């Protein structure tokens, strides 16, 4: 049976891991390569790097961190943050990423999703959607790390993303991110029911029950979490044992 | 030992190479790895790895686009009869034909076709992506010391439908049995990614390096 995935996410800035509280107050949580090794050994199913300030800062640091991580970890590595061109994707894949996550560039140009999935294969194209609730059962796509509104409806956009060949959707609730109050389950379930590609739930995890809800109520294929793992509140193994005890199929 | 990883512009070859290095180190094997698209390198190799990502058709076109590469792989496999390890679409190319985009002829070494996975349960997603258990249907040299129902990492929407089930040595379950590994004489391939499957994947690569026909 296919197992549900746990993906620790490392938000990386200047080659260091940070995790923002609603994307502002940044705390340092260590070296991404060391963290990735710990997660790999600890049983993470995949690892995700998000270069949160990639649009403005030096990207070479990130590429070297990606390459160093790929030498040490034999599980899939997704890298995102400021990916805007075919060249960016190529550089990340060459450095050792297995998948790239594309956000703003995909919103600006839907054809970029198509172009990149034909060129590199759907399996390595993850489309990151930052969603903000704007009404009852209504969410809007935001870009630039949640700073810019787009007027685009998340549900409509998710269909476009799938149609253009994305392999997966990384769905982040901007309202929940950093709040530790749990995923936006309504949002996650709606999008998951709508498209046939896997959904990664993201934004708001504060405890293990939240991970469970991501699968049981949000119907996600994978859950992404950062701070609950980084600061040692829970290990990946504890999370998996908890999920297994609740009947979620996980790789132990 | 000299192993070539066939480079035809597909996917992340570095991760295959790094995993192969780890696999060689675990069994204290001296290994020289070349990532190459040069037909001479292919023919000089002791073993080759044929990776593959993206669509069946794009992979065939990619291989045929490099002068002499397709023929050299055929010669390596059919005439020299040396070991090949196909990964993901690399394994799918062993078939007669693939149905992705449009019908495309493959190497035709293992009778069968590559077709889109059909699912009745609408809760199941495509691609079939993530860690799934692999059941070993037939005892073989490649899966020595790998437990039955070990987890391996898959990501694909198309599957190999082999005509002769004797060629299927491993299967996984996604509503129905899906070909996870094929073996026919010197021809071996997996639908999953050993280079992304932690210890089990490294062990499988070690076994491939140790494999004597």
C-alpha cells in the first residue's frame, strides 16, 4: 500500500535554516545540510528546502547546500524559492534536487508549468500555492511569500495547474502559517477532492494531531511541517508512530 | 569496475551517481563511474545504468537524438550481453512500445507495453508517488538481503504491462499489481528509484554491482 508522506520543510535564508512566524520574525534553526541528514536518518519520506528570500539574494549559496545535501541524503529533495526560468530548474536539478517547487512564476505565466513539465517531466514539477481565505469557501492565490494578492481563485488555479502538467501541489494556508493552530482543512480537502494529483498540506502545524487531521480530514497525500520538527518538539519517528496508531499508513 | 550512467538529458543523474558511490563503498568495491552519452564509453563499460524521467516518448527521442547512442545500448545488451539496470522510464524503455503522448517504439527486449495506470478508486492519485511496498515474486540475485515488502520510492503514471509474467520479479500494489522490477537474463530494471530509496535502494545498487551473470 502506498504510504502517506511526512515532509520536513527547511526554510532557508543565506544558507541557514529559519522558520518565520507569519513570514516575518525569523529564528535560526541551524545548517540545512546537517538538518537534512538528521531527517534522512530519522525516517523523513522527503525533504523540502524553501529559499525564502531567493528572489533578492545570492542563490549560489543555496545551490551548494543543495549539492551537499544530495551527496548525503538518499530520499527525494524538493527545492523552491524564486524559481522563475527553465534555467533555474536545470541548475537546481543539476545541483541534486529531485523536484522543484514553483510559485510566483507559475501564477504569472501558466505556460511555464506546461513548458517545465514537458521539459523535465511532471514528476519533478511541484506547484506551490499560497492561499488566503477571502470569504466563505473562497480562497485567493497570493505571491511573493504572501505579500501580493493576485485576485485569482485558488480552486480555479488548482485546476489550471493540474491541466498544465504539474506533478503535485504544495498548498500553504497563509492564514495558518506560523500560527500552530493546524492546517486549513477545508481548503486542503476542497483542493484534494478537485484534482487527481497529490496534495501536500502546509501551514499551521503545531502538534501531531494536526498532521493526522491533514490526512484524515484534509485528504492530503503528504504533510509538510517545519518548526515542530526543527526545535525537537517531536521527532519524525514519534510523528509516524502516532499516525500509525491512528490508522494512517506510514513508512516505519 | 567501470559503470556508465547513460546521459541523454534526463533527470538528476548526479543522485544516481552519488547513490552508486555509496553502494560501492558499502561493499568495498573499486568503482569508476562515468556519466556519458558517448557510444564508445557505453560499449567499454562493464555495466550500465539507464535512467529515465519525463515521458516515454521524450526519452526515446532523447536517446535517438544522440548519434550512435541507441545502437550502442542495443549492442551492449543484445550482443555483448552485459548487465543493464534501467530506472523508472529507463526500465519502461525495455518494452516494445509506450503509449505516453503517442505510440512510440522502445528497445523491445522484454515483450510488453507501457500504458497509463487506470484507477477506479477516485481517492487514489496519479502520479503514483511516494513509498510503496515491493513484494518479491521470484527469488533473484538482485534482491538478495532485501526483505520482502520493503519500501521503495515510486513516481510514475504509466506502468509496464509485461506479456510474460516470468519477467516480473517484483510487484507493488496500487489498486492492482503494478510491475516494480523486471529481469530477463542480463536485463534488469525497476520502476521505483533506488537512488531515492535510502538503505534498500543502496543495497539494491550494491547487489547490481556484485551481480555476476
